[in-house]
C-alpha cells in the first residue's frame, strides 16, 4: 500500500481534525479518477456526482474494513464501480444501443435483429442480466458493458482469470437461453 494511502487511512481511523483533513485530501486525490470511472458507466454528470458522494460516504464508513489484500485504489475503485452499476441498474437507462458483433453473438442466431427496437433489446438484455447470479452478473457487466480485460476484472473482484472466463461463458449461455425464450414469445 502506498505510503500516502496508509497515512490517510491511519489519520481517518484515529479521528479528530486530522481525520477530516486526511479524508479531504484523499477525496481530492482520488475524486477525479473515480468520477471518470463512474461517468463511463452512468454517462450523466449529475448522477455521477451523486454516486461519487455516496462512494466517499461508504469509504468513510468502511475504511476500517480495508484489509490490504489489494491496493487501496483497487478497494475504492471496487466500491465506486459497485455503486455505479447498482445505480445504472436502478435507473434502467433507456438509450438506444448499437447491435455490435458481440451482442449479435449473444442473441439467438435465428432471431430477426434488424426488425427489433434497440430499446426492447436493451430491456431484454437487462432482464436477462438481472436473472443471473450476482457474480456472473458482475463479470458480465464488467466484461461486456465496460469492456474491461479479465486482468482488470481480477483486480476488482479478487477472482482468478480462469474463474472469470467460466463465469462470463456461463452468463452468456444463460443470457442466450433467456433471450431465445423471450424473443420466441414476442414473435
């Protein structure tokens, strides 16, 4: 753990005026990085600022739980990412999506994608991911929607790359089955 991170953490844990000063410095240092990561998920400034505030509250309330098994930044990034994904899922962003090659691979091959409303496909994809076990949903969100590498996901989750690949594969299979069923119902 970096020396400065350790100093901030120790000051915050001990409380008093030094804790407030350390937390302000920590927020100023990590705030822009976390803002950028959250904004990539939420795409709106006001929502990103709200989530960032929630992230710093969680850091303040849970800093004693940091066990130094990963870097301090990985720990706070994980908090920020989880908050952003939770907010994204709550908001159920209704924007049009492009049907890129990876989405086409996930959707059943016999469906008529060209005639489908992108909002409808996004809604079905969100429904499908909501049905996944938490770990598979997280891996799918990070890999598919965020485009993170397995190495990056490993740093965030603490899970081996092999297990992450298996989770992503299982998630894709479950999503395909779900979408095949739903698309067949709609035709």
